[in-house]
C-alpha cells in the first residue's frame, strides 16, 4: 500500500513542534506493516539542502507566482518529495513566521501550493508513486481534500485522511482568495471550504476528507463538545462516525535512555542509580544547587496559556515552599518569558530557566529531572509526557486529552496494585496543580514506592508500534472501500 503524507515540517529536517516528530517517526513505523510512505513537504532551505542531487519528477512553469520543481529523494531514512519553489519557501528561520514575529503574509498561498501539489501527486502525477491514500496533517495541508474534490476530470481519486494535531490552529484566510487559490466558487459553501465568511483550510480538510483522525482518543471526544470544539464541534459531531482518536507514539530509538548520546550517563530500569549523574549535570547546567535529595521538576514547553504555564508561574511560591527545584526550557508569550526569567533571577539555585529550544538540553531534562510538569488546559496528545515515561521522569499532568490517555494516575489503588506511572490532576487550576505537586512530594519521600512507579513508567510502551497498526488498519479500510 502506498501513502502520501502531506506535512509542513518533518524531523529531523524542520521542526517547530510535535507535528514534525510525528511526521518523521510514523513512516518508519508503518514500513514493517507493508505501508510505503512518501512525505510531501515544502522545499525550505534545510529540506532542499538535504535533497541535493535528488530526482526532479515534475516541473511547474507557474506555481502560484513562480516556477517550481518537485524533487524526490531520501534523507534521514525517509522517502521525501519536496516542492522546490524559492518564491514560496526559500526563506530562513521559522517556516510559518517572519523575522518580525508575524505570520508570513502569503501563508495562504504557500500552503495552498503544498495542498495543490499533493492533489497532483495523489491523482497520478508521479507515475511510479500513485498513492492509495493521501494523509494530510494540520491546517497547512487542509486544502488537499478540496483540490482533490474540486479538481475535476476523470482522475485517480485516492482515499483521504485528515489528522488534527491541534484544533486551535485552523488556517483562516479572506474569501477573496478563492480564485487566487485556483478553487472554483462552487467550493465556497458550508459543505466545502467556507467557514464563517472566510476560507477555512482546516475546516475544508475536516469536511471533505474520507476519515478524520486526531492524536488521542480523549481529544477526539473533547473536540466534539462545545467547550473543546473551537467552533468546529458541530461539524465534528456530524461526522462522528468518521472521527478516530489514535494516540501518538515517540521514536523509541531517538528517545532511549540506555543509548542516548545527548545525556551525561546512560541508564535503564536495572541501572536507575545512573540517573543521578544526569540530575547533577542538569543542576550544574541550569545553576541549581547540587542537591541530589531535592525533588527536581522539569518543564519543556511552549510558554503559553494553552500549556497552563501561567498557572505554574502563579504556583511558584507554593512549589518553592515545598523545598523543590525547577528546571525550565521553553519560549513563547513574552509576559510568561519575563515572569520565569524574573523568578529564576529571584531564586538562584532553586529555579533555572533557559529561554528557547535546545534538543540536547531537552534530552538532559528528561534524563535528569525527577518529574516533568505538564499542566496544559487542553492537550491533543503531548509528546513530552511520553518521553518522560521513557526516561523515568514521572509525568505530573492535567487530566485532559492525550495526557489523560497516556499516564496512569498513581492514586492509592494504583499504588496498592503497582500500576501507576505518574500523577494526574483536575480541574486545571492553580490549586489542583499545587495539590498534584504536593502529592509528588509525598511520593518522593517514599523512595521504594517512587522507584516502583518510575519502573512502571519506563516499561510503558510509548513507541509507534500500536499507533502505526491503527493507521495501517485505517488505510486498509479506505483501500477496501475503493476496491469494493
């Protein structure tokens, strides 16, 4: 079976968030199941550099304002097709945001081009790769199903899947762009791409794809409610039979504490004492007191309201009153950045803060922190807590979305039966968060129980094996429908 994945970023070439990790890991997990995945991605500089010397499989005299080529090759173990269109993608830095911190003003055109080329490939433009299924990810690929639906002609029509990684990001643009994007006005209806008087890229994908998936079962349920649906809940309820929640995995070769080259000392469940070297290194890196007995919480996150980091900032006095330490890596809302920088300066040795993102430091925090805080108000899946489980940093998470699906709360019954893997809290408030921190402190003071939970966490299967099997089965459904 052949599948075209349509993505706007892919690890390890271009990454701004969890979408890249999924896009980079899922094709590798599907290969043993007989699914050949080629990933279509914009030709950002890092991508075209990685594909230097790649085969040119299609040329465009005018792709939304300039000439373009479709490249095909391999990089980082992945089969890739890249749209080499310098007028659209030949820009340094963040793929979505310009140097001024604002979205690129032509993002509608840039990602319409991604979807339009996906439609071309989906309908047979690359003779030796005619996909059975086209799998679009997030709003940037949302128009793929629209181009397939309204392209006209007697063409091969693949099955279509739309995956929502975060419903909050929807890709809405002025209705006046309909002809510019090469869509007929007949597409601009509530059943098509129209969304509250605008063109809705994500909405189009949700309305027109054969199947809709999101990245955890709980989030699939949440987005069909008025509280969690971000204005899409009516559409998603109407299409409830086509909606699936498939929990994400992580690449357990990249995230493997027994062989991770980015941490100070490798370890596994039989060598838990080796974690101490990572904790000491983390404390030194972030200017924390060298105290092996202090409970060290880690945070690796965007600093935003969604992630609940304002609640954590407000809870710092309670946290410090319990004698713990905090190591934070992240960037985002300027007010939250300023708040955490100020806290770190005010409490040297107790709070360490690095603004930005550093892959090596992210691995070290997972390997050296005793617990990882994830107080998100909503979380489609989350990958941080999956990595934390793998590294024995007990996740302390809000009971929402994929956090609820992936962490077993260590309540009294879980402790009695030896099945807990972390701590959950609800509702998502400062008081509930501080209550969870207190529970973590109490568990920390029971070393035998802590180690039991830690081993449970590390033995949890957070790989792509089970999720990949679900995706393969979903693709098989679509193929069966089209060949029946």
